[in-house]
């Protein structure tokens, strides 16, 4: 049976790239493996696929009972296919906090490390075989690191991530900042997205004291383009919440260059969350959170009601 490799819903660069990186690694070891996605990749991930001339993986909606799979860049059942616990999970490779809720048929390999990027962990797991990576796979790995670290601006960045990125860029004769700027420009192009799509583009579900949130982050070098749509995004939030089975959408627009986030405050609940979580002034319908750039390290761990 073909081993399917996939990350979370609303695939970003790391989720898309790490699935493809592990497809190469398993195939190199003689395993019948295939990277797939759980939705349309975001604009940055699409740019990366085009840049390295890699075909977009097939999109699947669910997995069948007994389907052999490897999960990358998440361990949260809410971000995975509905029948994930019916599948035959062989491994999990992730850099997020352990959520719980997955069940497996047999003991499996689980690697969760406090690094900025799943692809960095994969490089460590490859050992000497990493030297055999073709340029396209190196390009994917570099892209994953630059995306998840926001070109080393994110507080999730470690020396391990930076050193690996610099080594990969040298191998590929790329200037890191120039390439990162191209990636972020692609990520910032949201002109073709509806308001509902924007709210789901980079989004994870998280529960705080029994309240379910869809925590959405839009990382951009042009925050004004998104914030100009503030009223429409606020108007779209209730329908997205109902359709996705959550109580509230939280939206953080991350300004990559200024290294700050703007949180939208459409109602009393979001204002309460902003006050409790970030000690924020909630007199308006937005609040700027200086230094806040990482959902994984700065937003979700601090969420309170």
C-alpha cells in the first residue's frame, strides 16, 4: 500500500514542503510513498512549488480505514482528516505542542522537537542521507525554514534552523533575503481571496476554557491591504465560525517588516480575549500587539478568556 504523507488543513509552506521532502526521503529508501494535501496551498506555498518546478500534490478530503500514512507539521486531530483514527498512522513529525486525541494501530515513531520548522527536524532525521537531497528538495527545505521563521524574525527561530538555512542557501547559490522577499511578496498577494477564504488561509482550531476558536494568522509585508478589508472580514466571521463549528474566529494580521500583529476586535468576546491574553487596550475594533509574530509561541500559549 502507498504511504500517504500529509500535514494540516489549510496547507502553508512548511506543511506542503515537509510532506514532499518526506516523500523524497521515503522513496529514496525504497518505500512507495506519496505526498498529498488536505486543501489548496496558500499563495506562498504555490510560489515555492513553481519556483522549484514541483507539481502540486493531489488534494484529499479524508482517508480510508487502514490507510498507511505519515503526519507532518501537526499532531492535532482537528487539523486532520475526519477518519484519521481509522487510518494506520506510521509516524508523526512535528514542531508544535502535543495536543492528544490521535490513536494508532501499533506503536509508532513520533518526533516532536522545539525547532521552528518541521523541515529542520526532517533534516536531522535523515542523517547522512540528507547529503543526497536534490536541489529541488533543498529548495523546499530552505523555503519551509524561511517561511516558518519569517526569515529569522520569528521568536521561534533557533540557531539550528538558521544554520541549516544558511547552508542550504549556500548550496543553492541563493541570497536568503532576496529569496525570502520573493516568498513574502507571494504570501502578501491576497487579491483573489474571498473574505471567508482569507479567514481560513492560515488557521488552526484551539479551545480555551470550553470556547472553540479558529485562530487565523495572515503574515504579510503589506498589512494595509488586509486591514483595508477589515469591515468585510469582521462581517464574514460569524458565518465562518458557524460553518466550521467554532464559537469565534480570531484574526491576527502579522506585519513581517514591523514585527507586530494587529488583532481584529469585532465583539465583546474578542475584546475580552485581547485584554486577558495580551493586556491590550480594547477601546477600538483593532489593537496592535508589538513584537507578536508567532501563533505557536506567542498567540496560542497566551490565549485566555
